[in-house]
């Protein structure tokens, strides 16, 4: 006999968005269950942004030491992947149990499987039939599935982040932000890296002028790029894998100890049987309205990276989760209104962006001022002998407001936050220039960019 359970709220996914909704609804007195088909805690804390930044840390030290070699640094530090992985595990190992205990203490019921929709408000999970007044999809994103012959030999970003030992050579298939970040880390840790990309360049979501400069810096670091290449198959050899690909009309191949799929991420919805639940979705994710409620099944909400409204950034997942929780508890009263969201590629140097691209700005406004320069002679660059520093700032001439900012350089991941604030508060360039910042600092440079 199949067991039946009923809840006010059933949450699918235990990352930042899912667990926020579960905690908030349980604290409001609703009966809540949550399911995850992987360890509890989600991608960011377990196998994403947090562990990635820990692995990045020693490479930042190495990079600055390399810049200042014989300028005060007499010998370069030696990076130790194994020691850093031990350090990383101090953060990641306690996440799953900590997340589960926190939810249990609030009376949330936990399931360790991916549920499937049976109808609009019924799910099947762990052999039980669940009905829920509200179902929240917060499953995030997963690596895009590649289908070439031998694709089962590919490793993922999660595999990379938990490698006990770094291989001597790696090939990354896909030159998006994950591919570039991992390539920079692995290279500085002593791995020989090749990036293969089917498009004509890397990082197509970022400013092409700054991307070109980042590619140049990456090549000097020892990273090899192969663009306009179509992978035909992957073979497992004795110690290596062989990647066969077509490039400029020729069949070519490359060997490496490990091959990783870094061809982007897609909404994690294939296991949910959304069609049976009458839940509309697209390639972008679960379709939602301004209340983050599904457009065809009003019992379903979606928040975080899996919603078609979202961009994959953890702080935005938290904002969306807050809105979903409020609308479940109080009825649909709170609408989503997302400010400009910054993005960063944690290569060294960082590449960061917020607001409109140059093309978007020129389509939207009649007169756009483009401030674009590579500045090797600025004091901050010279004092730490940086490898690259450039920017492109877009200003609406009529209002003098900043509408887009793109930075390649050290600490761009921090500096971009000042531009994010300026754009969201509709500050004019004059207002920013009149502010007093500490000097000499990277933040102070933004005034010279305007």
C-alpha cells in the first residue's frame, strides 16, 4: 500500500533558495517538506562558488608574488593542491549535515530523492505519494549534457572541485566562465590546460574587447585556446583521454589526463516530470509571473537559478526565495523587481560586468558616451605590476547616468559593486566624481574611468 502524505508546502531543492523558503514557511507555522537528490545545502556551498573561491585563494597569492618577482619578492610560493583541498573540506564537509539539522529543528520533513509530478498538486517521492497546497521548485542548474561519442568519460565542475590530486593535463570543453576560471586555477597549480570552444571566442556574455585582452593574458599564462572547433568523440586510452575534434575543416585530436565538460549549465528540471504537473517551462527554466508563480499551474512557484526569471547568482536566489515565501504565507502580494545584477569571472585578473552591454546601450539610448581604455600607466597597475587593467563604461549622455560598466583587472569583482550601486541609484558621473574615496585604492580608480 502506497503511503500518502500531505503538506502545506513541498520544496524541491535545498540550496540557498529552497532552504530559505522551507525555513520561513516552517517558522510561520506551515507544514513543510523538502527534497534533494544530492547532499543537502545546494550547489553554491557544496560544489560551486564557495569551494571555488577557496581553491582560487592560493592562486591569488601566487599571482601577486609573480607580479612582484624581483621587486621585493625573491622567490615564488609553491602551491599545494592537496593541502588546499584539506582546507576546503573544513568548509564543505559540514554543510550537508548542518543544513539537515537546521531544517529538522524547525520541523521540516526531509526527503533524499528527486520527486516527480503525478498531477498538478501531487508528487511521488521515495515510494510515497505527496499532496501539497504549494510546491516550490528550487532545483538550480546542472551541467549541460553533451552527447558526442564517449561523453561518459567527461568530468564535471563538481568533480574538478573535489579532485584529491590535480592531473598533469586537462582539456576543458567550453570556454564560458566556469571553463576560464578553472583553467586559470589549474594552470597556476601546475596543470597543462587546453580550452576547446565551438564558438569564435570565449565568454560570449561579456564585453568582447575586454574578453580579447583576457584571452591574451590567459595565453601568456600558458593556457591554449582552440576556437571554432566541433568535438566528434572522446576516447579512453591507457592513462589519457583523446579528444577528437574538427577544426578549420581538418580532423584533429589532443590527449590529456582528464577532460571536463564546461559547456555551460542548464535548469535542473528533466527529472521532475513537469508535463504531468501541468508546469510550463522553456530552455530558460520554469516559467513564472511577477509573483514567481508558474504561468500554467498556480500551485507551483519557482525561485533561484531554475526559474526563467533568474540569472545564476546566489544573492538573487535569496531575493527570489523571500518573495516566494511571502506570497505563500500572505497570498500573492509581493512582486519581483530585480535591480541590476553584477557578474564576475574569477580569473586573474577578474572580469566583471553590470548593466547594459555597449550594443544594448546604443539600441536603448540616442547618445551613449563610451569610456574605454586599457590603462597600464595608472599607479595601481604599476605598483603591483599587473598583467592587465581595462574598462568600458557606458553613460547616457542626456542624463549623465551610468548605464553599464565592464572591468578587467585586479579586484574587479569588488570594484563592480560600486558601479552596481551607482547604476541602481541612478547616480550621475558628476555625483560619483564628487565622492571622496581612499587613495590609492582600486575603488578610487572608478572616478578616473568616468
